[in-house]
């Protein structure tokens, strides 16, 4: 499909000064335009003469006739003119004619030989051997890439990085892509080599290669061809991958040794990565000769449209920069935003990834951290206070209650001794005396499990001190009075008969 679509590239419609003369896909020479005839028509005429000579399976008679300003090559009496514009590898048309004549003679003889049964049989055997070797090499490449993946993975991924899974996935994708491209190049190369062994397939290969070459090398944007654009895209992809690998090495091999906070490591790594990508992009564009001033004008012209069309993206990107430099939240902080509570895993250009206590990743836009209230339990100081409400019976001794609650708080291994746990008498409830136990911890992400452990310890301590935890109590008042009870006539008659029988002793 690519080959056929390339035939419709506008560049193919442009006229060329030269056209190729070939036999069975083997290029002999190139002819130029003349005053009376185009290069393409001259090439078609010569190709027809040579094709007839090959199909006749007889070695043609070739003769060169010299003239002052041009020369003629007679192939079985049919003339081929050589002009001064055709001279490329000689001093004059006469010498060029002899060069062309030798090339025609050798190529026609080879074309006739390649149509013999012996040549075809030997070529088929060689093709079969090449295909078998290619199949074996296909599987060997897979094994080599597996070994390469095991050896390269520890170098470009960081165990301490918050996006280790993403780094590993990117590396696997890169290795699989290179393996696929290598195998594809192997099979394409073998297919092209085998196709060049046979005259008919060689001609097809030559025609397809000519179409692709002319289409890919023709300028489509100023002086840039499709191949230039593909190379530019490949360089940018390589730059991004290389910047990510260098950043991971910086994070895991240098920043970790400096023993700075995890949040500061992420800030330095992200700034370094985007700086490296920006500088590398400028260098690549300058190497390709792209005028950066024109890009600046284009960026300013599109800035307004992008600003209106991508308001949320621009807002989140700006918020991400503020989060990186102002650092109200950092990687590793335990935060609560809205209904979500978890640890900050990464701060990206557009969003922040939070890993909840359920081990679920929540993607939150950056702007939300600047517009809404955010609880950061780890901001500057991870020490925080949690409280546990407790209700006891009105018959309980409040001093014993305070003692039991303090014992439960002080005996927990994750509760800090400074500041000390405290118990407050918060009030008189409907059916209980209400207390609150306050304790301090330095692991905010463990607050739910710590609070649960405290509840277990409080329940055991209250039982040990014979302190009752009451149920909710309600008083129910009933008012007496006459009930308008009415019976049906049948039931009244039955009751009267029963009463009458009882009086009669029945």
C-alpha cells in the first residue's frame, strides 16, 4: 500500500533532466534531455531496443559511429544517439559511446545467461538456503534481545523512582520496537537480495525502489523531504529516550548518594530532564538548518489560539511548575485532597499521581492543588495528632477512665512519647460520658491502622478496669385511656351464647 500510495506523490509529476536506462532492473546509464526529445522518451526508446535484444536470446551486434558533436551506437542496426549532455564519465560523446557500448554488451549477455535453466535452478537453491538462515537468525535475535534486556534494565531504571513501572514499560517498548525493526530490516534485506537474483523480480524491485526514492527525496516543505522529516522525528524520539535514561542514572546514582529529600530529588531530576530535552531540540533543529526565528514567530501566532483551545492544559502545566518550585506538596508526602487520601508518587507537567491506601493510583490535575483545600500531613513536619472519641457509662469513675485511656495510648509502639498522649473530658452525652484520646504520630500514612489498634487497646483497657461502654438509651412513656374496641354482630352473639351456657351450667 505504501508503494502504490507513493506513486501519487506530487513530486512524481515533476519533470527530470535525466532518465535511467536499465535491463532487468540493472541500471546501465542515464540519458539527458535534448532539443527535440525528453530524457524519458529517449530512455523508453533505448529500453525497448535492449528488451528486444534480450528476448531474442542472441548476442546483438553493437557498433559505434563517431561524429564531431555526437556519436551513435548501433544495436542490431538500431541507432542510439549520444550527445554532449550525456557525457558523464568520459571527455566527449565518442568516448561516452564506447563506454555505453561495453556496458550494453556485458549486461545483455548476462541477461541472456540469467534466463537459462541452470542459472534458475542454482538461484532457487541459494534462495532456499538464505531463507533458512534468515529464519534461524530471526530466532537468534529474539534470544539476544532477551539477554540485552536483562543487562540494560538495571542501568536505565531506578528502584527508588516513583515511576519505576513506567520506566520499565518504556524500556520494554523500546527494546521490542528495535527488535521488530531489526527483524523487519533483516527480512526486507533478504527479500531484496533474493529478488535481485532473478531478472523479472529484479525489474519489479528496481521500479519500486525508483518510485520510493523519487517520492521520499523530493522536497515537500521548503528543502525538507520525507526522509528528512522521518530522521528528524527519529532524532527527537531518541533525544526523549536518552534524556529519560540519563535522568534515571542521575536520580539513582548521584542524587541518592547526596541524601537529599525525595521531593528535592524529583524536582532536580524533572528540571534536568526537560532542560536536556529543550537544549537537545534546539541543537537538532540547528543541525537540520531550521530557522528558529521563524519558529518563534509561528509559536507567537499560535500562542493565542493554543491559549484559548487548551486553557485547562495550560493551567495545569503552569500549576505543575508552581508545585515543583514552591513545593507545597512533594513526592512522598501523605496528603488528603477532596475524598482522596494517599501518598504522592509523582508530580508531572499536567497531573499528580496519588497512591491511595488501597494501592490504587489516582490522577489529579495540578490546578486542583492550588484552587482547592489540600491537607498535607507531611508538610515540613510529618508529626501529626489523631484523636479517638470514647463514650462510657454515667456510673464510671472518670479518673479510672482517664487512666485506662492513657495506658492504651502510651503502650502503642507507633505513638510518640513527646508530645505525650492526652485525655479530654469533652462533655455529657445523652447516654454516656464523652472523652477524647489525643496521641501524636510521625507516620501519617499509618493513621488508619494506628487508630484501629488504639480502639482495640481501649476496649481491652476499659474491660480491665470494669468500665462499661453503654448502649444508647431512650425512655418510652405510655398514656392509658379507653380503646374504642368494636366487635362484629356474629362475635357478640357467640359471646352471649357462651355466657348463657356458662350460667346454665352447661
